[in-house]
C-alpha cells in the first residue's frame, strides 16, 4: 500500500523537493514549467470558478501500477488508468512521450505528465470508429493517466468516449490527451460524460495539434451533479479547421464547464466554437474560452458563441468568450447570451393546448438537440441522446 497523496503538499514546494517527489532531475523542463505555474488556486484565471483547492487538499489513496491482462475486444477499455482491452485495428502501448507542449496554460497538464512518465500511446490505422470506455472502481483514490492519440494522413477517424463508475465516490480523476491530427485527415472526438451522485470529480487537460489541411471536430456532452472541468488547447496550422461544440446540463450544486484556448497559427485556418448550457437548482456553469489569432494566421476565420438557459432560481453561468487578434485580414465574431426560456415560444406552445410543464420540457430538449443532432454517427448520437434524456427526465421526475 502506497502512502496517501495530498497534492496540496506540492504548493510552494521548492524545485528540488518537487524533483525528489516526482523522481526526475531538477533540470527537467516539464518540472520547471509546473514549478513556475504552481498549483491552481481560487486566484488562478482558469480555476477561479472551480473548487480546485478543496480537491487538492483532500487525501487520496495512491494506486499501484500493476500491469493487467489485456484482452482483444471491439472496444478500447481503460480501468482505473490501465488498459484492459484493445480493438484489433489499434496499436496501444505504454511509452515515454517527449513532444509535450511547453506553452500550455494549465499547470494540471504538466502535473499529469509528471505523474505519468509513461503515457498510453494509441495509434489508429485507416478509417476507423473507436469506442473508448473509461471505468473507475476505486473509492477515495487519485486516478491519473495520460493518452496520446495519433491517426494517419488522409484518413477519417471517430473516437467516442464514455465514462462508467462503480464505487468511485470521493476519487479524483486526472486524465488528458495529447492528440496530433495528421495532415489532410479528419479526427472526430465525441465525449459523453454523465457523472451523478458525487461519483467522482474529474479534471481533464488536453492539447490538440491540428496539422496542415487537417480537421478536428470536438463534441463534448457533460451532464450531472458532480464537479468536473475540461481544459484544452488547440493549435491550428495552415488551412486547418476546428469545429467545437459543448453541451452542459448541470444539476444540484455542481461546478462544471469548459476552459479553452484556440490558437490560430497558420494562414486560412478556421475555427468554430459553440457552447450551450442548461442549469438547474444551484448549479454553476463555466465557459471560459479564448481564441487567439497570431500574426502568421492571415485570412483566418473564427466564430465563437455561448448560450445558457437558467432554470433554477440560484443557478449561475460564467460565460467569457474572448478574442485576441493580432492581424486585420480575417473574419471574426463572438457573443454570449444568458437567460430563461423564451417567453414567446412558451406562449405559442401553451396556445396550442400544451401545458406549461410539457412546453418547458419540449423547449429544453430542442435546445439540447441543436448540438446532439450535429453528431454524424447515428449510433453515437443515439447514445448521447439517451444519456441526456435519462438525466433530464430523472431530475424532472424527482422535482415533480
């Protein structure tokens, strides 16, 4: 049994102390970057509205890494941070990873790499649809792992990830991706995460590198009443495109959302980011998103928008769409709206004999479906739809 972990003990630690803790040399570049940024607190820009300090101050069980038997199945499965099944058309192995982004804004990105000197490398051949299942079964534990995903040039790949937990109450999950989208390829990532009843808290930190003429589609669907924060950085090369959509449906007193940076580096790069949030009870939603267009990214296009519907008297939405532009030759727009359901639409439905309660349900589902319907694969669209409706109708029934 390992010594319990309290990450808060790393706060204000010297470089030498950190080097000894992570068993790396003091000259390690990742260590230096983490030491410079420091652990996040309530004053940290990216974590200002998220209860990170309480999560870091909690004592967790440290899990032993003992290789598990790996089976060949149609799904890629990760159990408490370790691979247990692999599809036949995917190469998966543990390895050291040196191409770490040394300009990431999130200290937890570097902490993840320090905690996981060996990443799970996933290499995908051909045009594939892959289902990745994250399973968590350890209570009061620090579950951490990092994945690197690489696809092939001129290929189209879909990654659908879902999350399952059993007896994982009190655990903190720290995971993240480093993805390299190959030139002239398309990578679609569909995340379906439904965390209920304080199952576990999750902080994920990612880096996506989109090569020349490549396309990245990020579709995240986050539902539930437990704390979770998704932080990512995307870098777009020449003629690269990003289409990002985020749907939040939050309940209870949860704090949950998206923090992102999208960086246009290449000419004629295109990004679109759309966030829709539905908040009930005392929930707090987070959409803190920056799009930066650098001097080298002339003739780029970018659109960013956030819409939130507040259904509870005490819920609150933090929406911060931001543009940082260093050139004149581009097309750019952004905006944010926060409010209640449209009164005119409610009136129209009620005038057709629909009760107020049912009319509100119809409008909420229609609001969510505008993003769910963008999922091209009907199998995954159905799974996300089911996940949302189960959460929505279950909460509606509880409050009847």
